[in-house]
C-alpha cells in the first residue's frame, strides 16, 4: 500500500514537471525572452559590469546556484565572472531584517552595490515577494538591467523587469524546477558566447568515404575487413593542417541487427583513428548510430541528430563549431540530407560525377581540396 501511494505521488510530480517543461517548449515567447535576457547579460559582462541575484527560500537557493555557475564555471574551465547572490551574508541579512525590515534586505544591497549597466536577476515564484519587488524598484532607479524569473502572469514583477521569464504554472516546486532549467540554459549560453573558441568542422561519413564500402546488406564486422581508401590519410591531414575539426558520423545498424557488438565496432573505430594518427593526421571524434532503420531514431542519417550531438558536445568543451564554414562529406543521399538539415555545406563522393544538389568529388582527397579552396575563396571575399 505504501509503495502504491509513493508511486502515485511520484508519477504525479514527474508528469506535472514534464507538462510544465512541455508548455515552455510550446510557448515561443519564453525562449525569445530568455535569449534576449541572456544577450543583455552577455553585453553587460563585455562592458565589465556585474550580475547580482536574489530570491527567497528555494528561489534563494536558485539565485545562489546561478551565481555560482557564473562565478565558477558551467561546463569548461575559463575566467570567472562577477556574480553574487545578495542573501549570502547572514550577518548583514539578520542585522538589516532586525534594524529595518526584511522587506529591505535586498534593496539596500542593490543600493550599495548596483551601478548603471549592472544586472539584477530576481527570482520569485509568486512574483509578489516584497523584498524582491523592492530590489527591482531600486535597480530600476539605479538604471540597472532587470531580469525576472517568476511563475504564471500577471504578477507584481511584470512592470519592473526589462526581461520577465514567466513559467506557465502556479505550482511552486514546478516553477522552481523550471527556473533552474532555464537558468542553466542561460549560464551555458553566457559561458559559450563569452569564452568558447570558434572552429570549423568536417563531418565525414565512414563507409564509402574513409573505408571501402561493402555491398548493400553486408557490413564491416572486424578490423581485418576495414580497408582504408586511397587519399584518406592525406585528406584528413590537410583538414587538420587547415584548422578543421574532423568528426566521423556513421550509421551502424549492424549493431541493432545483432550482427556485430558495439565493442567490436568500437575496436574498428580505434583502429581507424590509430591508422590515421600513424600517417600524421587526427580524427577528433566518432559518433555512431547503432539503431536499425525501422527504429526511426533521431540520430540515424538522414536525420541530423549525430551532427547536433557533436555540436552540443563541442560547445560544452568550449569549442563553438562554425557552421558557416563546416561541411558534411558523404557518399549517399542520406549523408547529404543530414548535412543540409544541420545547416552544413555538403560534398558527395561519387564515382560517376552525378549528384542531386550537392557538389561532387571522386574521392575524399578531391573533396578536401575543394573544401579548402572554397573556404579560402569565401574568406578572401569577406
């Protein structure tokens, strides 16, 4: 019986959270407002301003959490940013609450620390916390940028915030869960745009581009069957020397069909990377879809899921892939479609010179020369 009650509460809470996050995804205004607020914070940091945060209870914890992500790090090592939660000095908080009023605890610190162009990030699930509202009023007087995280509109914060991120819920814990999710998105993008290094990437299909392709329905199932095509080593080294990341994107439904184990495919990829290294080049990463076509997953080409995964992973390492200079090189229409969906330039490897819409090349080395030439010509024209 006790387990039944727990599972009921568990399912209710999780479903409620999912519903709130789904509502945020379906409300185009929320990401637009969050993006604008994030950009305002980035511009403030670029002008050597700071971020102050405030909230009560769970929102105080969220305010401190966000400040810590900014002043410490989020995903990768970088310079610290000035961000401070206004409630962390307990001597100050108890003295002002005792000598003045708890309603004044944040406003007085905003008056002391806030300067024009600084940011106040204020969190209140109800939007009516008096000390948060007074802090926003003081921030407005001091010509600070005001960003609010709150619950369902309308509420008292609405007219005091330059950017108000209003979660479509009236349930306090669900609002707080959404706040920290949205705060994490903001912190990730601030870190990425202020500190990441831009780099172009070459996304390579494997079979038919790097190694000899088996007949339709047959698969490479061992290292001994992996035969590297002519020009691969030279092409990859050329990409490396020209400053491109080299990322292999491959469908391997032989795993999903039970014909070969993931470990075996992993060993094949280690062999591939080792051979490239032995000839002076480097494959940075390999992304693989193990699903069958019937599973209709988001990572199997022609879906762009593996490319999107690589872009996300590199962003979290402090590398922003420059999609305007990046290419997908493959031998099938699926490769080209995946690349186009992801916003990449594309080159198709083909022996007969025929392609649908993508430029073609007879092999990876010819494709490499085409990419390098096109990139140099484009950059000279800019």
